[in-house]
C-alpha cells in the first residue's frame, strides 16, 4: 500500500475551506454557542476535502464526530488522515476497500453509538437499524442527502422499522436546485472530459432521466455544444424535456445514435443488453445516478469477448461483432469514482452541507415535537442557508413592503382592494 501524503490532505482541506464561506460563518457562530455540544454525530459520505470541511464544522458545533465513506472509490486517504489527526474526529475508511472492509468500517462507526446520522443513501442508518436495532432508541434523528436514501427511509417507515425523525435534506430547494442540477451537471461533464480527453461539441449525448441531475446534465451538455437526447419513463418530465428543446426518445431508439450515454435515474439496469446490441462502435457510457447499478456491466461483460483498460478509468468491452463499448469508472459515479475525480465544486457543497448542518441543529433542538418519519426541512432553515450564501456573495435582496405583505396575505375583497 502506498504511503499516505497527509500534508496533501491538509492542503486539500485548506483549499476547500477557503471556498466554503457559509461554513466559515457557521464555525464562527458555533464557536460562541455550540448547538451540538455532547452529541455523537456519525457522517457517511464521499470522503474528500469538502466533506472534510463539513465534518470539521460539525466538530466546531460541539459534536463528537465519527465518519466513514459512502463509496470505497471516492474515499481520499490523504484527507481521511488529515481529519483523523484533529481532536474530536474519528474516521474509518480506506480508498478501494473491498466489500468486507467497507462494511466493517460502517460497523465500526455504528459501534460508537451515534445519536445523530448525516447519511448518504441511508447506508449507515439501514446498517444500524438492521444489525444493531438495540441502538435505535439512542438515535435522535438523521438527515439524508440523496434521493435514493429518502426513498429507503420512506420504505423503512412504511415497514414500521423507523423509530426516529429524519429530515429529507435531499428534497430541500437548497439541495436539488443547486447540488443535483449544477453540482452533478458540472462535475460529471468535467470528469468525463478529463477522463476521456474527448470533445463534447457536436457529439450525440444521451441523458437517461430528466430529474434534477438529468436537467443539469442535459443543459450543460448543450452548453458545451453537444446534441442532446433525453430518455424518460415519466410523461411530464419527458414533455418538459421536449419543450426545453431536447430530442426525447426511448433508450432503444437513442442507443443507435448516442456517442456518450449518461445515466441519472436512480434505477438499476437502465442501459442493458438490448441497448448494448444497438450501440455504435466506440460508444462511451457513464453513470451519474446511483452507485454502480444503472449500467448493466455484468450483462456487458457476458456479451464481451474481451475486456481491457484502455485509459485509467475506462474499460473497453470488445463484442463478438468487433464493436467496442467503453464504460467509465466501472459504471460507478463518474464525478466521484473516475481517476482524479473531485466530486461537486466546493461552492455548491458549501450550500448542501450547510443545509445538512442547519437541519441537524434544528432537528436536535426540536426532537420532542417531531414524530417518527421523514420530514421536509423547515423552509426557515432552507432560507437561512440561502441568506448566508447571498451575504457571503455581497448580493442584496429586496424586501416586501408592508403593503405588499398585506396584499399577499389578504383574502377578503375589501382587504385586497385596500392593498392595491
Ligand atoms: P429525480 O427523481 O429528480 O430524477 C430521476 C428521473 O429519472 C425521474 O424523472 C424518473 O422519471 C427518471 N427515470 C427513472 N427510471 C428511468 C429509466 N429507466 N429511464 C429513464 N428515466 C428514468 O432524481 P435526481 O435528483 O435527478 O437524482 C437521480 C439520481 O442521481 C439518484 O440516484 C441520486 O441519488 C443521484 N445523485 C447523484 C449525484 C452525483 O453526485 N452523481 C448527486 C445527486 C444525486
């Protein structure tokens, strides 16, 4: 195993810190009044520098923080080492860990008996509920930052397994309008470009799924002058993509013309054998959705005569008819698991993680009144993060006048006229 460069980890953290102004404001506030004092908080996320700053800010809020990775390939060992040297932080994660050690890291975190979990895809929460249900009574709550995780928590609640409140940070405007759209959009395209060293301009790009991530990917690919096709299963989203000027088709159709395919659906086997059969020689496939399930690489492997790595992070599958299909990052998240991938830009993660922290602080304070189940992040919390960001950018907002506020609230005809 190569030696970990802890100094590089420190530098990565310092760069991220310098570009996460909301966290700087929060750290200063928490210094005066630490809202998570004495709470053991577990973090499960992609372990790179921005997550590191998030973890540091939770510690500044008074929490004892224990952390682990949500994806073995996105863990950066130098950042983990630079966090582990700080007081109040304990991490268990290693880049490229096999399934057994990945699970062991999660269980090591669970053994710290977390009172709060800030989770990704509800991985840690599900592990605690499944393997250590005796710890559930000690869990104040969780915050969840992914679409997949919110769905899993809802499934747990429907089965009566959930014994705590959770905030669906993923569904908050501050998350999906910025992180999913701009974060996933920019970081996925830039990592694909870096990994392949190929041009996007003029290419036929097929985006599977026109949700928040898909919208960002499709818009930005168009901004890079690609010709973009969207595939969908939801009629209103398909119509929206059509009216936003994209070509909309089934994947069975688009398979024939795509040069680059990007999945962002959250569903398994979106690109599968029937699509590989129709693809052009040299097609490139990347996933920006959930884990490594959206591209059926097992089916592709069984169809292939030979598989070889043609560039770091690109596997070429040679089919019996001579066509080659290229898969990036083993079908894992291209913006996080391709070589040199750095995940979302720092400014967008500043917002997402600040929303997580503010939601956690709110949930801990309101633990008695919030019932078991998945709750939306209170609008006041979400707005406060946007306000802090605008402040840090020096952008001023207008305020409703008294008359405008009265007009918005009125329903009696006389009151409405008085407000006009
Ligand atoms: P969303 O629910 O807004 O959008 C998903 C879209 O995919 C929906 O419109 C749905 O109708 C469509 N869809 C589902 N199955 C499909 C299929 N077989 N073919 C075509 N379309 C299909 O979800 P969002 O927020 O866009 O997230 C999508 C995925 O991306 C989730 O798994 C989420 O966890 C992940 N994600 C990844 C990030 C990254 O860093 N790469 C960041 C944020 C989210």
